[in-house]
């Protein structure tokens, strides 16, 4: 069995210093298995988002050890963290697509840091990814001509285009109506399952809990349920 | 259409279903150096292109700065070029001036005997004294008077070569005759046209009536709006002064003489009341008066700097607002693994693009203005390639500094805030 893509041990994190020090994560352990889809839920301020940014190497670690895709994050340099981010696909609450690029160019941006591909290969692959999310006919449109659901699907295509080892998503359905939200997460699940990419998805949205292999609930900086790995390979929850 | 018809067809395997391990996402090879520069530049161009009005404003700002710098440096250069119009037209090998002479329009007299002393050197063929003074010229049409530069010399000696002078050497030998510089400012009257219509006619110089017998070409300078050439004898008729003094001595050497060696010998021979200068040194001496002895050189440099500062602020504003309005997109790129250095290259790429697309029309417009303003002011505004290169470097530096200032704004793009 290979090392799990995400392996966190006793992560503690606090904002501020001195009197103003406010702990947001207390002794969090979490492991995600290859190909597993984990939903992270919990009330606002429970530390979900902080945990996500730590796993995504967007923040420097404080206490604890975290191995993500084989990279130890504790004490990792900025350059190491930047390199790790290239192997992670991010999906944000807002699509954050570059407004001056077409959908296809936006997806290709995920591969421009990959020296192994040339421009033709990047655009071809971006086209394939857009086809996979059902936007083949919209590849040359700028984001302003796409609906909210379509933009988020472009963001999904972009997150997956770089062949990531892990997908991190933060409230990907928050800005969408029920139908398009469902479409986006099901698409995400199917594509990720198809390639064995694990997903960690932070959400408040009860309508999308059905895609999870496991649901982890957080409260007050601690994991209160779901910390144990589910038996993967069985039926999705 | 939102359903994936058959994901397994597109994506052949699912390890958690078949028990295989997912391959670890391998570290990818770094992009080639050319791509590391070309791709940020392309992204910068795509971003600039997307907002036409902003791009136009930035282009206009850079163009404005380019034109301002071109005009200021043009005026400065024209000043120095025209200040040396008169001396530059002289065709002699060595010159003598008084050490206290700052500028040719206000010379300090030197003993004329120094000219004859130089003849002691075997390589000196000819030593011609030149007389410089200012007087007034009455416009024959309007009657208005204006200060004019007088040049007294032996026109036949060949020490000075103004276009047109060679044909009127004999005429200038007659009493009370003079030649007028047709490139003088128009306030002196349409002398060229009148001369063409009437032939020689009488004009008033100072309080004296003299006969205009010919035209030469010298050009006005900041020190003199117009020039009048006459013989040594006629000069003395107009300007009363000691007969033993002159203002400038032009020396011609025998063919094949070593100029530097002769200069050294003359310096040793002559007392300290004259400077022995080559033609280049004479022009440089005059130029340095205008550059250092007057505020004019500084004024134009200051004007150029102001143009650069204004241009820099405009470019900075454009780049800054580009970053500020796309801050979440920049943060997203950082989250995707784009380094600060890459994004800084995007901003610097924008600065470079603005420098080029603003400079090129600025160069064209300045060229046009040089032509128009040159015709209106009679100043030699010339678009030297070296000046265009200097201005481009200045504009490029301006945009680069603006870019570096704007790059600091990138720090605000924190991917951790994106969630």
C-alpha cells in the first residue's frame, strides 16, 4: 500500500500572537486514502478552511506533521510549497477564471508550468478537459459569456487538467443554484473517481453530501466524527 | 449535456475499484527558459489587450512622456548645436581665443599680434584674425531694429567657409559692404527675397548705412538671432575699438602637418593670454558655456525628468489598477503553483509592452513636431538615432521602475485568502 496522499498528524494552528492568539486547529489527525472523496463539514469558524489551506501548502505550518503527496510540509520552504501546489488542483467558491482568456486558455493555464508539454499539446488537452465537463461548444468563449454553472465547470476542468495528485475544493457550489451545483459536484466526482484522484471538499451544502466516501465533521478546531478512514472500494456513501 | 456519457471510456481506470494504486503525481519538468519569459509576456499582452480603454490610456501616457522628453532633449540639443553654428562653420586647424572668453557672442579681446607670432612656426601657413561684435540691424520693411551678430574677417583667406561666401569675396572688399545670413530669424526682414528682387541694396547697421552685396548661410543661435559678415576694414567702420585687438584667430597649417604637435609648440611659444584650441575643443568650449554657465541646459534636463515622472506615475497607475482589479485571479494563479517571480515577470512584461507601444507613436509624433517646430523657430531640431535610442532607454527605464513599484502590490494576492 502506497503512502496515503494526505497524512496529517496532530496539526495545531493559531492566528495572532500573545494575548490575541486564537487557536483554530487543535491536534487534528486526518488521512485521506488514494482515490477517496472526503467532505469536510462543520459550522463557520470550525477551522475547515484553515485545514484546507494548510494541506494545499498555501500557508506555512506551525505544529504537527503533514505529508501531502509525499512532501513533508512541516518546515517546507516557500519554493517547495509552490512546487507542491502545482500537483494539487484547486477549486474555489468563485471560479476565479481569468476574464481576458477564453475557457480553453484558462484551462491551459494549469499546464503552462509543465515544461513537458508544448502549446499545441496544452490546448489540445484543455479542449479534451472541456469536452469532459460538457463544454466542448464553449471552449472559445470568455468566462463573461458563460453561466455560473458553466464557469465552475471550467474551473473543474482547470483543476483536473494538470493531472493533480489531489483536488482541494472550497464550497464549490456556494454560488450556484441546486441543479448546476449538483451537476458540478457529480462531474467532479466522476472525473476524480475515473482517475483515482482523491478529493477533499469543504462544504456547508447538504445537497451534495451524497458524493462523499466519507464525511468528516469539524467543530471548534477538532474533528468530531469521520476521522477514521472509511473502507474504500465499497459503495460510495 | 452536463452528464458525462461514459467516464470510463475517457478515463480508463479507477484504482479504488480495482485495487491498484493511484500513481503519485510526478513532479513535472520545469519549463524551458524561453517559455519562462515568453509565456508571462503573452499573458501580460492578453491582459492588456482585454481592456482597450485602459490600454489606450496607458499608451497615451507613455506617448506623452516620450514626446515631452524628445522635445526637451531636442531643444537642449538644438541649443547646443545652434550655439556652435558659427564656430562649427569655421574651417581652420587651430584657433586662438582669450582664456576669459566664455561664448563667441561676448568675446574677450586678445592681442592681434599673437596671430602673427604663430607664423614663426614653420608648419603654420596662415593666421587670420576674426572680429566678433553685436550691433543692431534695421528691418528694411518695418523699420524695427534687432540685435545682430557681426563677423569681421578676411573673406579671401579661406579660414572660414560659410556657404555663399566664396562668390562675394571681391564685393566684400568695397567700403561699407556686408553679407547677410539668410538663415537668420524672419524678424530681420525678408532679406533673401528682397535681394533676389532688387540685387544689392542699402541697409542700416547700427548708425551706419551699408550696402548688402550678398547672402551667406550660417544659422541663428541662442546668442544671436542673425549674422552679418563683412571685411575687417568695414567691421572697424561699424565698431570702434582698439586696432591691436582681435577676438578669435583662425590658423591654417601646411598640408601634412601634425596638428597636435603644432598645438603643443604654439602653447609653448605663446604667453598665457591666449588659449590654443583645436576646432573640436573650440566648439566644446562654447558648448560648455551653454551647458554649465547658463541654467538653460538644466531647464531642459529638468523638463525631461518631469516628463518621465509623469509618465511613470501613469504607467504605475495602470499596472497597479490592473493588479488590484485582478487580485483574486493573481491569487488563484499563485494557488495553482505560479511563483511570485512568474507573476512579477507578467507585470514587468506589461511594463515592457507599454514602453514599446507608447514609444513608437511617440517617436513618430516627435519627428513630426521636430519638423514643424524646427521650421517655426529656426532651431536645428534633428532626430538623431542616438537620441531616439537614449529616449527609448529612458522610457523603458521609466516603465521598468513603474513596474517594479506595481509588483509590490502582488504581495497582496495571498492564495490563502482565497478560501
